[in-house]
C-alpha cells in the first residue's frame, strides 16, 4: 500500500436554504478545494460523491456532478453511510490511491435538505432505522439519542448542565466560523429560562439547545498519492489511520446505551493503523449531532475514562487552550448538519489546523488530528487520523 495525503480542502457556507441546484451547491466546495490544491478538473483521476439519497430529487447525483464539474471521462462512485458518508468517501479515496489505481481523487460531499419539508426530513431520518421493525413506530433521531442521554445519566451521573456546557462551548466557537448556520452566543442561563427557545423540550432529556440543525451545504477533499502530493503541495496532510465499524440497526440488538460501540471499534482500528493513542491527538472533530453525542465521543475515543467525559467539559479541557481541543469550529451544533457534507467539513477543519491556517481558532502547533464521524444512531462509525 502506498501513502496518501490530502492536498486540498473546501466547503460551502452551510445555510438553512440554498437557492441554487445541487450541482451548484457541490461546485462551491469543489471550487475551493481545487483552488487550494492548485489543480484543474482534468488532473482529477476519479471522484467519489457522498450523500444520503433519500433527500435528493436527483437519482445518481455522481453522474450529474462528474459532468458539471468537468470530471468526465474519469470514473465516479457514489457512497452512502448516512451522516458519515463523506468520511466513508475518504476511506474509499484512500483505498483507490493507496492501491495505485488512481493518483488523485476528489471526495465531494453534499446535501440540500431544504428540498423537502422539516416534517419530511424527520420522517426520512427515521427511515435510517429498520423500516420493518422500528421506524413504523415513529422513532426519530432526537428520541434515539435521548435514550442514550438517559442511559449515560443513569450510568454516570451526567447532568443537564453538563450537556448545556457542551452547547455553550460550541456557540463560543461557532460565532467565529463564517461558514456556520448558527453564529449567536449561547449561555447556560438560556437552558433554565422557560421563555428561551434553547430550553424547550424535544425528547426528554434533550432540549432544543441540545440538538443540531438541518442545513444545506457541500464539502470537498482532494486525496493524492505521495508522489503527486510532494510535487504539487507545500503542506500535504497525511492520512495516518482509518477505522470503520457498524452496529445492529435495531436498537434491540444492542447491549449498551451509554456509548457507541462503532466509535470505540473504529477508534481502536485508526489508532492501531496510525501507531498512536488518544494522548497523541492534538485536536479533534467529533460528531456532535446532539450534545450527548459529543459527551459519549470523549469517552469512546479514549480522551476520558468511561463516565468521566463530564469532567472534561466542566474543566474546559476541550476548549481551544485545553488539553484536548474538540469541535472548536463550532461543531455540528453551530455549523449545522448537511448530512453528506458533514464529514468533509470536519476533515477540512482538521487539515486547516494541521497546516496552521485555522485563524482565530488555531490550536498551538498541532501535529496529529482526529475526525470522528457517526452515521445514524451509531449504525456506522468512522474515525480518521491525520498528521503532518
């Protein structure tokens, strides 16, 4: 297997309602990544397009994008693992490059969730569960993660205040991110004010402030062989470790509700492949679709012992100047969650951090970064470790 590096990253601004077509949306992330890499479309050997198809009116968007972005006649592939689709796309791109089949691959993640109503969107999210045995009973993402929140609280004494503290941190940095949907300050007091929207119940114990928002957006990652990367890029970021796992789609098939087994397994694989451990990670992006998801990620990734994730947020250890900065671009809670684009956005943030180009949220001298991207309610798990 050959080495592979990321040589270009791009992302559109995440918005609640994008006015153009999906191909125009995809172009925004692609354009930035190609400029970043210093390449033209004819220098891309293959492309991987990533989204959750139930939101798209266009069938087989990979073919549409390949034509629109000037990527024909190179092969194009379509990848879907729900919310972790573009991290799975990076895994495929790495495989294509490391095997020698291709030299340069573009991973394009996108989602235009505003093409359907909010109610329709929630119904389709519910269909991420088994349509025979679970989703007909009206299960939706907030309810599923509420079960995990309750399980974590019962097992470890995690409080509502601990979850609110995660959202306060997200908003602290979301205000600095011009690509984020939600750029307003959030305080802990908002969660105690019955007149404030943040305190409104969604699925107990989760409140509005504990949940990320739907969004439209795109991302793009350019992956290249070591030879190509060294020839065209001053600051290649190397793909050091990749881990992926799956879990039973039906929650009745799971044993534990205070952490995500897919994250633990994927992290173990990625750490082993990279030859590093949790204490070697300088900066991380984790899948905070809900505040409890970030709390569990602290523990699933080994940043804290089981039940001790709450101590990290209480001590502000996951802030920019803390011992393990996490989601200091605002995370999904601030950026929004355009499903197919989310993993690529997380990867972009870590690449910029490792290159020292993260601006106001730059961590001091990071060398190794981690991306944790979950699909569904822990159905799919991807962990990616990057380094310079």
